[in-house]
C-alpha cells in the first residue's frame, strides 16, 4: 500500500510543479500546451486550467515510477468551471498514447458535463487495453457545487480479473457510485508520461480540464470508504479544530489570524496537532475488521493465520475476518460460506452446506437412490403412491444362500461405538409366494451378519417372524392380516439375563403407535445398514412376490453422522476452487467437535469420518 | 447509492371478493422506498398510499409496479387484491432510491416454449441505476437469473393455476438506449412474459464546498513505501 504521486501544486509562480514523493519529474510544458495559472486555493496555492490550452506533463523520474495497471486510487482537491464546457475534461492521465506500449494509458480520470441534465457532472476512469484501445469505465454522477467551489474527489479502481474491474467514485466523504466494467485488460509501460489538465492522444492534446487543481495524489491500492472519510475528517475537522484550539491560546483580544507570523505558526502547529489526532483517531476507528484498511486486514490475517489469496479484495478480507470472528459466537453457516466462497471461486449462494442427522426418515414420495438408498441387483424397487414397492417375479431366485445379500434396499447407518440403533417401518401391502419372506433388514456387510424381521409365507400361511442369515425362521405372534408396523432396535436394555446382541423386535397390526407386542432376540453386532429385503428358501419363486413399505425411520443416537458437515460446490461452476486454502480455512473456523470438509460430490465411497478424510459417513456407501 | 436492502415474498389467498396478495411489512428504515412488482391477468387494486409506477398490459402476462415510501405509521401488512387471478409478486426494499422519480424506464417481452426467456432491453442514462427483471411463466419452472443478475426470489404458486415467478436485479453499469440484456434460463421451457424496470438512483449528491476561515491546510498526504525495484524487472503491459 503506497502512494506513488503527490502533487501539492503550491509552488510559487515561476517554479515548476513537482512530485513530493520524487517518482515523477518536474511538471512542465511542451509545444502545444502552456502552463496553467497560479492561483489561491484551499490549501494555499493551486493551478488554474483554462480548458483550452493549459496542461502539464512529466516523465517518470524514479525507478519505481508511477505505473499502476491494477488497483489505483486518485484523490484530488479540485474546483470546476463548467461554463462553456461540453467535452470531457482530463484531470490526470498516465501515458500519452503515442502508439507505443510504454505510453498506453495505465489509468486516467476525466470529468464531463452530463449530456442531458444541466448541472450534473460525470466522473469516470479510462485506460488502455492490451490492444491499445481506450476503455472508458462507467461513470458516477454528482451535482456541481458551482464554479470555483472546491471539493474533494476520489476515484478507486479495483482489478479483480481480466473481465471484472470494480470502480468507485466519491465526492467529499460520500460514495456516489460503485460500478463494474468487464474491461480488465489494462496496459501501460514503465517509461510512460503523466499529464495533468489534459490528455495527449496520438500526438494531439485534447479533453482540457477547466477549473483548479489544488492537490492530487495517486496510490497503488483501493482506498476504502472509511479511509476516504478519514481523509475528509482530517481536512475538515481535526486539522481546523486543532488550529482553533491552538489559536485559542493566543492572548485574549489578540486576533492571531491577522498577524502573518502568528497565523503561520498557529496553522503549522495546529494542523500538525490535528494530523496527529487524525492518525490516532484513524487507529482507533479503523483497526477492527469490519472497517480495517488493507494494511490492518493483512495484519489481522497474519495474526489469525488465515489463508488468503493475494488478489483478495479488501471487502473479501473484511468479510473473512468477520466470519472468522463470528464463529466464536457459535457455528454460523452463513459466516463460513462468506469466508470460504472467494477461495472456492464462487458466491455464498452458489455453495451448499451438507448437514446430516442421526435420524433418517422416508415417506417414499420419491425413491432417492442417488444420495440415500442402495438397491440390490435382484428385484425391482420403485416409489409409487407414497410407498416403496418391491417386485420379485415368478421364477426369480432370491435365496440368501445363493444370491447373497442383493435382495435389498438399504441405507448406511453410523451407530458410533455403542452400536445402538432403531429402525421402524410399515409393511403396507404384500403378496408373498410360498417359502418367501419380506421385511425390515439390518445387517453388517463386513461380518456378513443379517437379520430380517417381517412376513413369511409358510406353506400358504402368512406368519410374522425373523431370520438371521444362515439360521432358521423364528415365528412371533399369531395370525394377522392387513398392514403391519414393525420396529427393530437395541436401544432399550433390560436387566437380568439377556441374549448376545440383544435386539428388540416389535410388531403391531393396530397402528404405528399402539398395540405393539415385543420379543427380545439375539440380533447382530454393529449394525451398519438398515432397510428392506426379501429372502426365499425355495428356488425359483413359486409366484410373484411383492411388498409395499412405508413410513421408514432409522435412528442412531450415538452416531457421528450429525457431527459431519461439508461445503458442497457444484463442479459444473466456472472457475478453479483453491481447495487446499478452503479446507485449511474450514478447519480453522469449524467448531472443534465437528468434522467439516469440502466436497464437489454428494456421494463418495465410504471410509471413516474420524480420520479427517471425507471417504466415509454421511456421503458414504459401501 | 441505490441498493436493494431486502425482499419479501407474499402470501396468496382466496378471499370473499377474489384473491389477495399479502406482503408482510419488513419495517425498513423510515424513508426507504418499497417497490412491489405484481404479475397478473386481471386488474390489481393496491393498498392506500402506494403510487403506480407502471402498468404494462402489452405482455401475455400483465405487470403492475408500485412504490411506497416507508413511514412509521405503515400497517403490518400490505394487501394487493384482484377479482380472481393467480397473482404473484415481490416486495423490494430499496435504500437511496429517487423518491420523486422512481422509474426511469420499463420494457416488456413475451416468450413461449422457451428455455431461455428473454430479458427486455434496458434504457438508462446513468450506470448507477438499478435494473429489476421479472419473469412470469405458466407451470412450475426452475428459473435461473441471466448472467450478471442476482436472483432476488423465485417461487411457484398454485391457488388457481400453477405459475412461476422470478425476480432478479443488477446495477446497470452501462448507459444507453435499449441496451440488450442476457436471457434467463427456464427448466423446462416456459411460456409467459418478462418485465424490466430501471429504478433511478437518488438525486445526485452536491458536495459541500471546502471552506476554511484561515486558508492553508496541509492538504493531502502520502508516502511511498514500495521496496526498491530489482534490476531487470520486466516492463508491464
């Protein structure tokens, strides 16, 4: 963050105007232009331009020069004279556009009378692109305060990409416009010439400024609204206030302002004092992230070890700092998205946070096999009329002993270290071939253990019961008809002698919340999948076997599912996400007890959430 | 500078005399300008205190736009009524709009069976003005805002006949007459009308004059903190 040009334009008559920072040679005339007049201005002296013949130019002097092809701020104390002005007026241009690359306009600022509304003034940037064509940015508009009335004008340019440049304009301490142009190819060379009061284009001087230039500064950063306001307050409050304060020390009755020596002393001391006050006030008012300058923001980032991109704008840095700070108030998804979005080449509304719950329900209005359910190779599954319908056709072979565990629709369930789970569903309708059975299935596919709790056709008679893989059918309850509500869980324990892997089986033909009978059985250890399935002890099926399931619920009270979340970015979005930086920032911002990550896929192969990889868990399927 | 501060999605309901589109008062800052855009097929009656910005019947679907300056005695709800129609709309809260000349221009375009519903061309004399684009289609459609526009809201209603409404906005950023705008996207193809409003920025600011009873301020300050350039640094451009 540096200023590259500072013109006070307060030299006495006959002395060339100079750059206080030493980057520009003394400003002089050449054939075709004459020197602007020396006048009294707000800071003491300034230069008056007649809008027809007067301008100044100078080449770069120092090796650092004045070339800026990205971010720029131009700030000036000026007054205008719009009498007879119809064409744009150039305040400053860096480059004389003589056809060489080095003299292309790297930046320029011009003002123009509004084409249709009298009294209004347009202010706008211009620069050359890589082909040498002059690009004019969209203009801000303000109302002229009147001829000869001095005010502060600030223009900022923020280069974001080759097709996006943000320009802002301010008069005094008010922002009058923030606009975007796609002209992001900005040219210019290190040996360019700077002109004041007009611009030179292919050898001809044009766009003459009419008014007074009192002071002008050019900086290589985008000055923020707060910084602009602070300059304004220094000029109009702190310094004049300090001058008055010091002047009040003069003996009573003495008008120090009328005494040349005293007035100079009071002004120098007072304004110096005011400058100190302004600096202190700037530190006080502008160190917090929401209003930090670029310099302060970088200091915050270094201290908090936040990852950023070099070209992040001040707005992005502030937003990230605020998002980081707001995490202390709790987990704030909008804050995380705000902070991470720029790193992922996206806007917050283009990103999605994937969150999960330990409870999974499904009313089967649709059958989501993309992110929720897996189905086996045998049998047809479809959602119709609010139920999940299974169809096995006559002559299908669905024996577990032969086709394995493919006769199913299942979802993954993370029971955590306790292995506790709960599953319930309704078998709404069924037509079961002899020796076949359908129902809720819970299983561990690593150990190959599986338990089915449902309805079997036992020699033409429908019976409720359960079977473990490799085991016999165990009937429960008595005769029944119509829909059946089933529950399988191991959450409730019972004192006394219990079977291994105690599992409660509950069934009701009355409804979902009443009339349940129970039986405690020896189930399977560490259930990992729950869903629906079918089995047969005869092959092929003696007839079609169909079942309709509904009101599915699976619950794992001790699972880690609810602690995992991911920021999802659609891979079809344009741009290249900086995944490493984003993940590093997510890790710093997430609540410590959660697992947070980034993904461009909503379904990934399974793994373990606790080792920091995204390979298992909510997104996972075996 | 004109900004979109907030938006409110309405509730559509049958009444004894027709349908009512009700917006909950967002209670913005006093003086902020509320703008309501309604897509309809029959005449709309606005509540008291709302001025009409535009009534455009040129399209297949008609549009009305109204404005109201927020006041401290505003009711909790703003209700727009119609004899009988599937009304849809949005309420926008704007800050620093021009209260005397809210609307600079408007335009309408129709589309039929189109996966890229057009955005009407805009005429604007100031880059800082704001463009508000509205699309109203039959059926449930996923509407995506055109490039450069930010979607404010989109939803589907089905009180009388299923319809989809979408509203998006952007800074004009350019000036000129009938500047072509990029198309939106509809999935599946939509049939309906589009409206474009150009909202004017506040009255241009008049900067106060720098006045000092004792002229001779230090003026602007600055320092060059750039490190020295290394020899052989390539020329930019």
